[in-house]
C-alpha cells in the first residue's frame, strides 16, 4: 500500500520534472539564480521581479541565500545549494551583500569570486538622461581583471617598519581578460579597445599584460586597439569622457577607473555591473552597499539592480526584453515625476517600481 | 669623549656665524669614535646643509629641458626671466632619453646637488625597452630623495570647467610604493612586482603634509589608501598618518579609500582640502584633479626633498604630439618657475610673474588649444611680458 503511494509520488515527481523540461525547451523559460542579499537587497530584488513579470520576460527566479559556512577542511565556502543552483543555471543576479568587520571569514564577494572563478568585471557606464551630472556624454565600458594583480593579497613584513605587497601578473589571466574584452567589443558593436597600463614604471608586469593584449588584438582586426597610460586616461576621462569606448586593465587600475566612471554618471546607485566567470557562469550585481539605514522602509532605489538585470538579459540574448525594460526605466527617470530620494525626488520604491511596470505594460 | 666635547665646542663657536643653518641641521652623534686630532678635521664630521648656490646676488638653477614640449617651454621661461631681470642663471643639462647609459642622468643629478634647485621638463621613458633601463625621472627622484610631491590644484578664474572653485592640495609620496622598480619573473609567464611601504617614509610624508597644512592655514587632511585590500601595506601607511595626526590636534584628519575618492572627486570635489597618499594613488588622484581644474597645461608641481627641490609641471606629460607646434600651454611651466622663485625667496619676482599670468588667463582670446582657445604659446608669453612691462619695474626690451 505504502509502496504504491511512494511509486505514485515518484511518477508525479518525474512527471513534474518532465513538465519543467518541456516548458523550458518549448517556451524557453530560463531559470536564473537570484541572491537577494542583505539590507535593501530583498526590496530591490522584489522590485526587479515585479518589473520582469510586467514585461512578461521568460525568466524564472530561483532564490538562494549566501552566507559563509565552514566546509570540510576548515575552508570557508558558500552553501552547497547556492553553488549547485549557480552551476546549473549559469546565470545569477545578486543584490548587495554585507561583510561584517570581525567575522573571521573573507568578504562574501571574494568568496563568490573564488568559487566561480569570476575573472572579468564588466561595467558599462552610460549617462542617464534625467539624472543630471556635469558629464552628459559618457558611453564607455570598463573591463577589469578580477583575480590577480595588486589584489593578490600576498603581503609580508620584511623587517619591522618595512612592508612589501606583491602584485602578480600572469600570462594566462592577462590573455583571458584580453580575449573577453575583444569578444565583448565585437558582440556589442563597440569600435575600439584601449589597454590601460603603467608600463613605463612597472616594466615587466604591465609589459606582460600589454604584450598579451597586443597578441590577442592580432586576432580581432575589426576592433581598433590602443594603449594608454593610466594617468593620461584619468586626465582625459575627467575632461572629455566621450573619447573612450572599451577599456581593459588589470585589477587595481580597474577598481579605480570603474568607480571613477560610475562617479561620472551619477554614482553606484545607478551603475550596473556584471562578473563573468569560467565555465560560462555570469553573475550580475548591483555594486552599491546594503544601506542598512533605509532597509525595510521602501525608500531604496532599484535602478542599479534593474540595469544589471537588463545587462543579464542582453548577455542571455533576450535583447527585445532588455530594450523594453531599459527604455521604461530611463523614461521614468527622464520624466522626473516619480523618483526615489537619491535621484532627487521623494517617491517610494514601490511607486517607482509601479511606474516602470506601467510603462512596460503600455509598451506592449 | 674627547671628540664629542670638541664638536660641541665647535658648534657653539660657529653657531653665531652660520646661524640658523647650523643650528637646525648639525647632527652631533654621541658615541662617535673618530681619530681626528685637529679641530679642522672634526669640522667635516659635523653635517651642514649645503649653502644656496648664490653668488653676487644671482642664483644658479639647474635646467633639464627633457623631451617633447619641455625644451620650448623652458626656453620661454628663460626668455621671460631675462626680460624681467630675474637674478637667476640657468645651468642647462641635457638628458638623452634614447641612450642606455646612465651618464646623462647622473650628470644631471650631480648638477642638482651642486645647485640645490632645478627646473625640469619630462624625460620620456620608452616602455618597450628592457626592464633594466629605468625611468630617468624616477631615478632622479629617488637619488635625490625628493620624498614629497606637492601639487596645488586651483581653479583659475578665466578657464571654463565643469566644476568651479576647486582648491585642493595633493601631497604624494614620491620615492617608494609601487614605483620601487623591483620586479622579477620567478616562473615563466608569472611576473611579480613589489610594492614597498616603509614606516620611515610614511611618517615623513605625513609629517610634511601636516606641517604644510598648518603653514597654509588648512583645516583638514585626508589620507587616501586601499587598506581594506592591502591590509599590511596601506595599513601601515594609514597607521603612520594617524600617529602624526595625533600631534596636530588643530587639524582634522580623516581617510578615504581610493576608489571612493575618485568617485567623490568627480561628483563633489569641494569636500577635499589637503590630501596625502602613497605613490600610485597620488598619480591617479593628481591627474584627476588636474583634469578637473582645466587640464595638464595649467597646474605646476614641486618635488621637495630635505636638501633639494625640483620643479616641473604637475602631471609630468611629455606632450610629444604637440611639440614644436607653438600650441602648448606655457602656464604650468611658468607657474612652476614661480614656485621655484618662491623657494629661492625671490617673492617679489614670483608675485609679479604670477599676477601677469593670471591676468593673461582672464583673456579668453589668448587661451591655448587645450583650454578651448586658439592662441599660440608665443602670444601668451608676449602678453605676459607686456603686462610685466606695464607694471613698472626694470625690464629689457621685448
């Protein structure tokens, strides 16, 4: 009797799985791992899910939480369900994660990076009409090597009062990031790639990075390749950002330049970001903090996470939906009627989201 | 013991003659054992700051033309000084950036040791040369121990920029950090570059920053770092800054991470007052600030060591693409020469030239190409000379 019930349940279970598989193939609904995060993370994730629903995007969300747990052997790792989900779905969307100061474990972002070998951080910076900054014609992409360079974490105290930090540049990582940069430029119709370096001072390390970029550039003759010193890039960026297209660089320069470019368009609250990993894994995230002071009060601005989700849609090839949602978002900001506090208005997060949903539905 | 007493007597005897110079810099080393018998021999043990290269009322300054726009701009400086009868003679030392031997740069360093002060253009570094060919500018800075690079970014009234009324002083550690030139390839395809931070240098630069802030009446010093990632290196730098800050209770001290700093600089630059930072971040931040006030042609920079001072443009550009076309902006180099005159205590001349430069800046017609105008370098310099002549003091003919 019980065995029969178990058999029926098994058949139902398998049936459910077949049903999911069929819908996925014929209706091409893709599953994406969603990591809401901490602080304002849950609210902005809900906002993004609502907007995607209004746009009828073929995305199914699988929510997972990431907290650091101690695995076998004493190494810190993310929960196995999260890891499995990401490896299965390959695409993820992440909200802000907090790193407690004396937690004893490395930051969550670092853990994710190590787990999935996220070697490229991509940040497209486009000026937003309606959110005024002194810079109005920004349209560039910064691609930053995310695994080595100055952030290798190798430091030694040589003698009392003398510290050395090691900056590591490897052929493999430089080649990988250069290849990704040129692929990105080709797939997104960008005309030029600029390598940012400081080879006049760090002759061997940045010299190696440059050599690899030059070698990869040989295979992509349709994309223009230039090299520029870091200080010249900073100088020209602040005076006239329209000269730049795609920038590729090692870790530290990338960190500084990507934040500089985010500042040009209005800050981290409106900047999308994506992390590309080996094995086709890609995690898109909002790079702002968790803002614990406004968490739960419906005051958060979901723009950064929304634009990252749009970037994710483009990565998956769903350009139509991406354009629809992005236009709706920019229209709402341009109208300046319903804006959250950080954008200069005093609407609530839910009102902002509802406005975007309305626009998306009107577009159909 | 006999030697120490001798030296103490000598110091007391010479103090009224050599005055402040000896009092501040003479170092007596207790327990020093030397076998000198005559007082004259002992004199050489006492360390003296080199006297200024000033003879007959005229100073001698080393001039290094460099590459690109350096030679033409420094020619304009010489012309202007000759015209305004500034009592400064230039000893020109050429440094050939293409040669692999270090004789040229060593000659230049020796000349600067002789004269104490230098004005230089940027010597180009060809980064395709092998790693043992070091950057000439870097060699100069480290050999002369010019530990502090000071850059005062001020919005000039006549120049159109996105942000107005910026007034930031940037102090950058000039000798160590990422520019240590220590690189090796341990395994083929893996290169390691060492970034060195030492306690002594960090304390020294922090002390310089706070003293400067106090002298100029500034209220806040911000340390720029990345100590959340480079915990030991930048952590040490930050700790040294905090230690020095505790000795200056009248000046506020805070710190900011470098990526946040660049973001704040492009959106809200008025929150910064004096900034102090290690070498590479200094490079980035000084270029961002130079861009904010109008470009590389407007900001002068100064490198100070304990005994020597070298003046140049703040962003150290060679400007190869605009060389010899009479379109370079001479403002940065001329303001650097004014900083040099201030260092030589020729304040009247410095103020006269600076005033003439600022008056010329107000004329949009005379702006060079980099700040959106159509003027040529010679037109700008001619205008400055005309203003100086109309100001009254003795000048030669134009």
